[in-house]
C-alpha cells in the first residue's frame, strides 16, 4: 500500500471500530451496517448528509451524499432508505416536517466525531380574513 493511503485507511478502520462499539449500533444496527459498508467502499468518507422533505402526511429521504474531511463531495448515494433511517429522523427532528404544508431538513452524520447535526424546518399555514366583495362596490 502506498504511504499516502495509510492514514486514510487507518482513519477508516478507526471509524469502523467506533461504529461497531457505539450506542447507535445497538439502537440502529441497519444504519450502522450501512455506514460501515460506506466507509469500507469509500475510505475517505468522513461525513454523510441525509436530506429529507415532505408535506401532506408524506415524507421522504431526498438525497444522501458522502463527503471527505474537507467537506468535498465524494459521491451521491443511490440507496433505498430503511425504516431505521426514518426512525432516526423522527427521533431527532422535533418539528412536523412531513404533515400539512410540510418541511424538511438534514442529518449530517459526522463519522469522526461520532455525532449527528440535525437541521430542520417546517411551513406553517396562516389563515387570513375572508371577505365578500360585491361587483357593484
């Protein structure tokens, strides 16, 4: 293995070890297995961004993107989101992002810090006064 790849592989192996022993591995085993697979396939991945949005009682994961340590794009993933991923979102997002007018947000999974930064928003409908205007006024 070329010397310039060794730190990348060492860090990837440490991320995998941390994932395997994290509390998340017990609560979200499918997500943990998926993240381990990502790091094995793309050893430079340091964060995973999951973008979600919804409205009218439906919500969906829109994009999943892998980034390196400098937040440079590596790959946009083509995955079928698991129920666990939706559970993770609903557990950590406090706003009503998938009902009524909807909303969205992102989970930024930092694989080095072993943390998830949650950003979310929702739209709120505001009623205005109704009025009747006569054509003769």
